[in-house]
């Protein structure tokens, strides 16, 4: 909030003293307000909730109420709404936190509060706001008194038919009383001739604000202090008063001081008819602070407070205007949807303060890139209104009047080039990439919703293509998005309909060739679509959070099957269960596993949990804490698809890992490709040096098997031995392992 200037010093006791009611459910807040306000001798009352505050208002004359936003039973916005309706002359200030800004803006728009102050407040700002609110109430009270007095005078002047001397005396008395009010009011008050428009009388507030002395001001007319009005224009404007069409004119204008500076005012103008010369009465209120508040409200409604860029609401309005112009003049426009790659990882690992600093740096870098773009300059797109932060780590750019799609691609490439260099945040060097989706009107959408949605869809396609690239929208993306939505809807019902099933793929001990364990793999058989690949539904479940309840079902089902296999005589068999990053983020994974172990009475030494390297990267502190809890239960921890992620080898020392699984992409050509052979051999040797076991995935032929045996790989898994089997067929295979392919 901008600093508020006051005509008084903080320690000046000449300001208007009004009774203040402080409302907050927290004693420490009320104590702080009591301590601050008693320094300035304000009469104080206190309430701990909205109901108590309303009872106090019923019994007392309250000049100002200061209320917290968040309170039980009735929040601050609702309380001040009641006060505004029942006691409109009571000034209203709301104490609010950053999270309550939306409700605060709504309260301001409805006229329920005079001002809001963010917590924690600045004491000087709080006192200045209180003084200004009370002075405004005092000024409003004086203004109403003056208006009533003028109205009463006019009525009585028309009714007086008594002796001229008596009437003159009464008028003189009234004028004397009116003069005292005129000169004591903080508002500007003018009386001027209705014909010549020369000022007859002005109060001290007017002279002080305008900067003229009395001799100078007596030679002025309203046209001299209202630069947008000539004298003739002013006379034309006030014609409704001359013709009695209106009793009062209320309008906003600018006043010009002697030094030619201006300030906004609200004017209330009345015409008084006397026996001699009719005169105008003008009561002027300085509305500089109101205009600042209105400007701040517009800013909060249309701009992002972190980056100072236009927000989604404002962008959609600009896009609507651009779309209407494009339709009218048959022009092309483009929407670029920009997302920062792996921003969540940076935010979680380095903290939200660093994340916010990075967003500010990205906004500044993109602004620079936009200004430096010759193409954008030619098309008048350098205005920040065309470049917005629509939420989180997502930005949009609107390009007007493009001639070809390649123009948008040029902008996308320049944006990625601008962000290719590191950004310094809190003395830390951070690198960030972007994925950009592009939708072009009219081919990719004929309304704002379709254009933004399709640009967003293209952005996700860019992420799937490997990130740090851009993609144009095409119809196949929409078809794929609809297909994914259909899968999501069916998946939500799959669990309740018992369509999910666990299959188990055997793992073979290289030394004695027996089945030493199995990996539990989820399968989905839809009633009409048949078997749906995990590659199609697992990413969707990860994205929408369904993986959490599904993962809980997998853990319990796998442990239940493990117990059955042990009871059937296969007591040495290990069962591996895959975990997802969303399960880690849920925060209760270790407790869930502990409950499943107790429920199914499974020996934890025969349970493995398989995680990917990305889990270690997303939130290292949470991953380390959770894995240590799981390890303490006696379970084994395996890193799946090792070698395909981005983690540091130092993580193998930091995390309690027992097993590495070499990804099948390294095994596929291990017997014919020297690089794959070198990588696989190095992983096995390194793991053994660290005391870890190694499992090779995707073994499909004898040559791969021989290579792995020669390098002392511990376990092997793949179609060369067996595909994943349902529980009954696994039991049959374990009972008669000779059915498995010989090797």
C-alpha cells in the first residue's frame, strides 16, 4: 500500500478524536491495538467477534470500527457489510492478510469499507489511516450540517414575512453562524455570484489548498480553478440548477492550484435564490486518497502483484478485443502459452522465496526479450498488456496482426534464447527452460476460450517432446486430450468396478537360476475396451491424483498376495511394489505401508519398494525422510530405471538404497553395442562397490543373459523368462518352475 500523507504530525493532538471499536478474536492483536491507540488518547472499545461488535454498536456512538478479516462466526467483510447498512456514518477499516485480498477487493467494490490495511501493519501507516478516516467522517458531518443549514436557510427565507428588521437580524445571525462553519470546515467551501461567477466568500480550507490570498481569490471564478471549464461551459453545465430541474449537482473534476498543480475533487453545487442576487454554494472534497484506493483496486483486479504483469483476467479482456479486431479486419493473431520447466522442483528444493525471485527474474527477462524483438515492435506488441502472468509459473503472450505462423515461432525461439542464460536470485545462479504452446486464430480456435485451451494443449505437447521447445496446436492434440479425458473418467470407476488387477513378473537369481522374487504390476481390463496399457492410464492417474488411492490399493493387494504365497510354501519369495511421486507428496506413505504390513502380517524383509530417480529429485528432504522411515521398518529400497534420470550419483550415498535396476534401454543392445555394454558393466561394478544388488530389466535373449552373467549381475527380469502373470498362474509357475523357458 502506498504511503499516506497527512496534514498533521503523528504527535499532533489537534486532530479529531472519535470513539474507535476494535474487533479481533486474537487477544494479542487487541492488545497491540490498545497499546498503539492509547498513545494518541483515542476513546476505545473492544470486541472479540462480530456478534459482540454489533451489540456494542447498538448501545454506543462509534465513529470508527477496525475489524480483522478472519474471525469465527462472522468474518470481517460480513461484519462491515452489516455496519455499512445499519450505521453508514461509521467509518470502516479492515485488517487483512495477503490471502484475503480477493474478499477485501469485493468489500471495497461494494462500498463496505473505507480502507484496508495489510497485516503485519506499519504503526505510522495505521495511525495516519485512522486519523484520516476520522477527519473524513468529521468533514462529512460538517458537510451534512452545512447542507442542512443552507437548505433550512432557503426554506426559511421564503417563509419569512415579518418585519424587515427582524428578518435582517435573523439572516445576519444565520450568516454569522454559517460563516463560522465555513471557515472551520476542512472541506473547500465557496460562495460565488450566480451571474458574474466571482467568488464572494471562500473558507480557509479553500485558500490553503489553492495557495491564493484573499485579495487574489476575490478576483477568481470557478473557471480559474477548474481548467477543463471555460466560464461559458460552466454556465451551460449548471443550467439544470437555473431551471430548477435539479436541486444539486454532484460531479468530479480537477482543481488547479496557484502553482498550476492539480488534484481531484468531488463537487456538490447548489443554487440559492435570494431577493437580491442568486448565489452558488459549492462544497468541495479532496478525493486524492479515494482515487489512489480506486487505482489500487484496479491494479489488484488486473495485475499480478508479484511480477507487476497483467493477470489472466486482464489478458482475457485484451484477447477479446484483439479477437474482435481480427474478425472485423480479417487478421491473424497468435496466443503463446509459456510454462517454466521443472519450476516446482526449484520451488520445493530452494524455497518459495527463491521461486518468487525466479518468477520476477523471468518476467524481467521476457520483458527485455519482447522489447528487443524487431518483429514484435513492428506489430505493436511491446506493450506489457500483451504479455501476462496467468498463474503459477505460466505466462501468455498475445501477438496481433501476424502474417504467418512462423512469426509466432520466431517469438518463441527468442523467448527461449532470452532464458537460456542463468538468472541470479539471492546470489544463486539458476537456469530455467520453457515449454511453449502456440495457437493461431482462426485455424486453431475462433473464440478466446478455444485459443487459450489449444495453446495450453500445445504447451503440454512441447513438454512431452522433451521440454525446452515449442509446439503449434493441431487437431490430433485435441483428439488425444479428449481420449485422455475419457480414460480419466473410466479410470475413476475402474477401482469400484474391480477392473484393476495385479500381475506379477518373476525375477531370476543369476547364480542358482531360481525365481527369487516378483514385481507387482498393475493391469486394467475395461468391460468394453479390453486391456488398457499402463502407459496410457498411469500418467493420467499421476496427473489427476488418482494414483494415490490406486497406489494404496496396490500396496495392500501386493502384501496380501505376498502373505498367500508365503503361506503356500514360497517363504523366500520377495515382492517388489512400485511407488509414485504423488504418493510421497501425500505425506502419509510410511504410515500407510506400516498399516498394510500389520494388516496382512507380512515379513517386511521380503518387501521391496521401487522408486524412480525423479522422486529423489522432486523433494529431496521429503524423499529422504520417507525412505528412512520405510527402511527402518525393514523393507528394501530399489531405484527403478537407473541411468535414465537426472539424479546425482551422490544420492546413492545419501539415500538408504539397496538395489539398482538397470533400465532395459541399456540392456537391449548390450551384446552388440559397446557403449551400452560399457554403461551396464560400469553400473554393475559401481553398485557392487557400494554394496548394492543389481537387477537387469528387459532381458529378452540368451546373448543378453550371458553378458550379464559374466559381469555377475545379481538378478534378471524379462520376457526371456516370463511375462507378467496373474496371481493364479504365478502360483502354478512357482509350483512347477520347469514350465519357465530354459536357459
